[in-house]
């Protein structure tokens, strides 16, 4: 999974990358994470490489749509679930 993370431009010095790896490998579940760990994952996800505005539509968008009445905490947990699903789908995909 390190290769896929590297291709995405994730910064391995962030604690959230290690948490992401455990989530992708099903060693832990999103609902078991603390709010601090969720924040670490989201911070790590933000370290990805930036792309020019012209290519934004072809990039990976992990942000879920807001649900009425949803708290910020619930939204962040759903966001991390989306990130994990994206990474699981990228597993063993060659980098381009």
C-alpha cells in the first residue's frame, strides 16, 4: 500500500497515514477511531499533491455530500469512510 500512498503524494510523516494504512488493511474500523485520529487522517489526506485548476475535475474527490441534520463529527467520519473506500479501490492499481 505504500506505493499507492506515495503515488497519491501522501506525506508519510503524518500520523494519519499510518492510521489510513491500518484502515485499508482492515486492522481497525473507522467507527473505532477517536475524533483526534479522524482529524489526523483528514490532515494526512490533505497532504496530497496539488493539481492545476484545469485538472481538478479529473482528481479524486472524497468529500461526501452534506446530510441535513448531520453533525460535523458525523460528516468527518463519513469522509474518512469515503477515503478508505477510495484507497481500497486503488489497492494494487498501477501508478500512472
